[in-house]
C-alpha cells in the first residue's frame, strides 16, 4: 500500500488557544519521532489565528493505527475535548 496523507483541520475556541500550543508542540515532536511517520507539519491559517491544519504523511495504515495509541496523540485528543469549535480529518492518497 502507498503512503497515506492526512490533513486535519481544527479551530480552537479562543479561550483555549494559549493552553493548546504546548500540547500541539508535544504532538508534533512526538509524531515526527515515530518510525512510520514521513512528515508532520502544523500550520496556521493566515487570516484566523485559531484555525490550524496538521499535514501528515504516513508510511501505511498500520503506522497511523500505531500513532493513534501513542501517549502524545492520546494527550492531544483528551486535551481538545470540548475546546474546539470545529475539527475535520481527511485521509488522502496521492494520485499523480
């Protein structure tokens, strides 16, 4: 199976943005260290400081499954409970 890309979009509620930043830093750092991770980037919308996109590339679905049970990912999921205005996750494959 080919690489899997993920684009996760989230908009944090304004009152939680500052507290979320170290959690996001730990998520990025931990994810980049995983064996199945090819790239992991946190980006911010230029017109909305509360809107973030995580752009990820994984070697396989197994790598994603392993990522989803790591402490840094589980901490992120627990922390964001009730603190996001919106979140969407898109799994993608390269066409060309």
